[in-house]
């Protein structure tokens, strides 16, 4: 186990370095810069800004300096928002994305597994068709359409749920559903196909022949052995959901990291773009590592050292 974790840490550092390198040079390859907007600044002001942020140096030196600062935990100073560091942006904005993301993941996993289990155990019957219809709806309808419709129905028409902000627990319902519906639908289809495949295996037939109860077969044998594909899928979606969705955060007025990231791209804020990319990549690597370790917990037959 320790040997496996060590290998993953080394490969993770290499992966992170590749992402940083590619993002850094692609970002600087795009014409323009953070201070070349619609409003033209005087040449002296431009020179001072470029010197302050080190943009007057060669690209190689900028890259080297960024890596040195990154090793020391310094993600840099925002080029667009005066006096704000990227570390502060992440510290201030990520908690909102984290709260909504956790709610969305819980919604997606709980209801996705519920729909998938019902559909698999009632394969070819009415309940199966209804569950798959719901999952198809979740995959087909994008969040940018679902979110405004939910606001109109539940906030404007019936005034049941608040539409903006995160002031109360009720504020989390619509953003969590809008953000997690697609993942819920995917998990439902994933768990259904996995359970259907497991049901057809020989050891399930043997368990039935031994006279084990239906619920014991479902929860101890079928469900446990059907979780591997779902756990695999949870790694990347957890990182993606937790870092926030620009559409959802914009529609529901959530001051999260996703909205800030897209704004930083529009503003050509190099340091924020790089900082959030590094943060997202690190989170993705950590989530995937946790998922791999969970394999052993779910199925002891899996050996990570091999």
C-alpha cells in the first residue's frame, strides 16, 4: 500500500507539473495581456505594471519564478483585483462552492443510486422505464436551462424556495439539484447496468440457491459488487463539482470559485487563471487517489501494489 501511494504521489507531481507548464505557455501564447483592454493605459503605467508583475522579463524567467513561488505556496497577486492574492481568492470563494458542491454530490449519489437500484431490480417493467426516463431527462437538459426554469417555478411562481444567495438551508436546494442532476442521471444508468451485470453472475445464482434472503443478496452481494464503477466516476465529478459551476453560481448569485475563474479568463488575469488551475488539478488528483484507496475497502480482492 505504501509503495503504491508513493508511486501515485510521484506521478501526481509530474502530472501537476505538466498541467502547470501547458497552461502557463498556452496562456501567454494568446495575443494581448491583462492590461491591454478597451481602455488604453499610458506607456509609463504599462511599464510599471509589467515590472510589478514581472511581465517585462522573458517567458522562461517568468516560468521559473512562478514555479519557485508555487513551491513556497505563493500563488501570486491578482493582476485585475487590486490588493488581492490568489490564495485569498481561493480561501474566500471556495467555501461557497464547497458547500453547494457537497449538497450536489449527496443529491447525485443518493438519488442516482436509488433510481439505478430500482431500475435494475425492476428491469423491463414500468418502474424501470420511469427511472430511465428521469435519468434521460437529467442528461438531456443542461443546467443553464434547468436553473432558470427552477427559479421561475419554485421562486417566482409558487414562492417556495429562495432564488439568490446562500443565507439559509433552503437556498442550497435549487443550486444542488441543478448542479447535480446530470451526475445523478449518469450514476443511475451506471449503477443499473452494473447491477444487471452482477445479477447474472454465478455467485448470485449460488447465493439464491443457498436460500439467502432477497435483501441480504441485494445489499451484501449485488450492491457491494456494483459500486466500483460508481466510485470510479465519483473521483473526477467530486473535484469538478466542488470547484464550482460558473453557470449555477451566476444564475443563483453564489460568490463561488467557478464564477471567479471564468471572470479571470475574460480579464486575462494570469495569476488567478494559473492559481485556480493548480488548485483544481490538485483537488482532482487527491480525489482520484482517495477513490483508488476506496477500491480496497469495497473489494478486498483488489491489490493496489500489483
